[in-house]
C-alpha cells in the first residue's frame, strides 16, 4: 500500500500531539499519581453546630427499676454532621409557610383567571433555552393590597380564610400544600434492586435468571380530576430508576388546635389563637407539626438552599433531614456514654437550685422552672456541643422508625432503622422515634437515654423538631 507524504506527516503530527497532550495533562513521567476530583467548599449552614464524629455507648447507662428501665447499651460510631443549635422556631417554620403562600399567589397572578400577568413566570433561561413548564419569578415582588389592581387583589386574598361566625381573617390552612419528590438512593443502590440482573448476584455458582421480576414499592401523590389529593403506595415490577422517585403532597400548616385537643378540661384557647402567629412567640419552638410535615420542611429547606447556589454545585449539596435516633442521643449526651442528661450531672437541677431545662418539676407544678408551657429557645445553657434544649422544652422527631428492640437491630456504624409505611399498612407500623422529652414531662422522660414514639401523622403541643445535615469533607466548620 502506498501512503502519501502528506498522510505520513499528518499521522506523525497526531502521534506527537497525543504524546505532548499526555505529558501536559499529567506531568507524572508515566507514574501512577491519581486524579483529583473537583472540589468546592460547601457553605457552612446558618445556625448550626458541627458535631464531630465519635463513638459512644447508646442506650440506658444504668438500671432504673422504678421506671422499668434496664441497662442495655450498644457501642456505636457516628460520622460528622451539622445540627441546628435550637429547635425550629415558629418564625423559621413560618418562613416555610409564607414561601408556600407566596408561591400560590404568584401562580394565580400568572393565571389568566386572575389577570394573566406573564411577568410572574420565567419562560427561558439565560441562554434562551425554554423552561417546560415555566418557573416562578421570585425576583418580582407581590404588590401590596393597597397598590394591587382588582385582579391582583383577588389573587392575594384567595389564600385567606374568613371565619363565617367571628369574621376573623387568617391564612387558609387548607391551601398550604407543599409538593416535593425524594429519590431514595439507598434503595436504588441495593443489589437486589439493580436494573441489570447479572449484577444482583455475584456468586458464580448461582445461575442468574435474566427474566427475574423484582417488585418494588414507591410512594406517589397527585391531584385527581376534581382537584383532590390522592396518596398511594404503588407496588409494581422494577423498570427504571424512576421507581425510586417518591412524590409527596403535604399540608404543611401546623395544627393550632393541639393546645385544646391535647388537654381536656383546660382553658388553652389563647395558645390556639396566638402561639403560631403572634410575634411574642416568634422564638418559641414550633409545635403541632407531624413527622410528615417535618420531613416536608427538610425537603423545602434543601431546595431553598440549592436555589441560592450555581448550577454546578447545587446537586452535590447534602440534604437537610431529621436526625437519626443515634445522632440525636450522641448529640444530646455530648458524645459521652456516662451522661444521663445533656449536662454533666445526673439531675435536671443544678447545685444552686437552678433548673437546667424546661420540664415538669412536680405533680401539677409546671412553673417552678419559670415556664408554664414551652420556653423561648436557648433559654437554658447549651450542652458541651453548643446545642440548646436537647432535654425538655419540646420532644423532637427523629428519622428512625420505632421498634421496641431499637439499637439492637441496628448497625454499629451510623445506626438507623427506616421503614416507609404505606398508607394501607397497619397503624402500628407508622411509629417514629421521639427523643428529648418536653415541657409537660417529668425528669425521667427528658433523659438522653430514654426512648419514646409517636405516630407519623400525629401532631401535638409538645413535639417539635430540628434539622441535621451530613458534613462533607470540604465543609469549613468550627474547629
């Protein structure tokens, strides 16, 4: 075969370029040196404390025959995570509620039925690529009622509810709906759930059936033709990664009636009317929030953060979530197995008679600790990790599903037991672990090693929550 002079020159140049590029790219002299992944500094979360990794003995540290509590400890290790300094307050949860309110108003201002102002949505990105569907423009302010035209005023007032008897006007709780999706990466990663049958079993002595049907379940929620919310758990053959995408539609408004329903024959109506919305309670822990609502808040908080980041980094951020039961106990005990309470001593009252937390000191006596119900967050001193109210004030939801055996069935590295109960599951399977005890509990129930539970759809005047976020290796936290 005859090769032209020009072709030989071209081939030679290609070899030289390839070699030169290889040297320029690595500069390693042909040695194995590794390739670094692209790194970026994850922003430090506002109002959170970095809890450094460590190990401790989880569970009761001593017998208490009076309460039927027996020593049942298990050594476990916990990785680094961020944790809110205090419980989520009314003011912070209200930011979530108002975000939902404002999103509904913006949708309606864009709707032709309310004037059809197209400026309230963005139809193209900065490069001219269309958004399908268009997204809300949060930079455009909602007009005040004084300056709104007739259509805008109808949109703004459409989220309000007027009591037909008293005439009181307030935000309509029934409209405060938040929809979000969660990709269950842990379930998708299980070998038994892999899309490729050949990768489900590594034992070469076993013949893999390429037609094996793997059945999965996923949560979904949608609106039917009449606008009603339908929540289902689908059980179907595995077909794609979308089978691990769960969708939830949650009414996120706190149940203000808990102050009446939790206490029979008591006059707590002022709390029902004022606790969540009056500025005097801004810095008090939010209550009347179910486990489902607390998870919705975590999802919103994650998306709210992501939208403040550029497109390159937003998908690598760790999500906000509820703490696992083990994380909560580790944080409450300041990582020390001997700590019964968040503080060093084994009693909830200091040497000088000062109360160390907000709880029920005696029969019918709630006020000896200077508080009748909840207290403003951070009213008492923090523990050694810098966390406030890890005992008392309000009990707190964890992500962990409740079983009597508890830590015994969990792994000893980042222990967790999770069960996503289907709507049709028995109610007993919908128990979630609650930790920390509350303002209405006696000293025993605010101990860091005592477990309790509540059903995931229940709301109470004595249960709140706080968020955590796993720390990545490149976070710049407190040393």
